[in-house]
C-alpha cells in the first residue's frame, strides 16, 4: 500500500521576466497562488516540507529581472485536493471546514 508521502513528486513551475523591482514581491505572491491553483485543479497538493524554489537574476542589457519559481507536489485526486492544504512530512494537513466549502464551491 502506497501512502501519500511515498507518491512520486511532481514539479510545478513558471518562469518569466519582471520589469520593475517594485513589482517583485507582489508578483511572486501572485505566481505562488497561480501555481497552487493549477496544482489543485490538476489534483495535486504541495509538499510543504520541500522548499519552494525562487531564483532571480537581473538582466542589465534588457533592464528586467528574470525569474523561475518551482513548487513541488503529489497527486491526491481532484476531489481530495480541494480538502487538503498540503503534505508536511508524514502528516496530511487538511483545510478548515469553512475553507473546504469555499474551495469546493469555487471549483463547481
């Protein structure tokens, strides 16, 4: 029997350019939310014990920042993913009941 913490890990990510340093923090937060939503819709939840990777470099010729963001998750199924916040070590962290209902109504 395979438990959730022994399932294969999949990398979800996004890369791109950000033109202003004023937007770095806000866009990083938005990209995190976007990837997590993509994961949930695909039936995955994040492995919270694996750090999110965010790399940033400045391209002085183009005057912009290049970034790459990666979040790691495991497949739990589309229905279960709406009730689980993530996996931490050998623990499944469930969303509070009211958040579960909000999440399920948003995906309907």
